[in-house]
């Protein structure tokens, strides 16, 4: 007994659908992020010291 093969397009659509479902579930459970209290994505030269990661240990 062989399994039916899926085309590349159907696998892509299924993958995008799964990602969409995961993002929608995450957004519904946690709520939208507050962009005014979020840390900067890139803090190059901002004077802010990084915190919370292993590379920030002194």
C-alpha cells in the first residue's frame, strides 16, 4: 500500500496555513504586543546596555 504524494503547491499551502493558525492562536492567547513598551529591535549606538542573555554577563 503506497501513500498518495502531495504536490509542491499543496505542501506550501498546508505549511502557510499551519503557520497562520499558529500565529492566530498565539495572538489570541497573548494579545497584541504594546509597541510603546517593547525594547528596540536594533539598539545600535542608543546607549542602552543589553540585558537578559548569556552574552551580557560581565
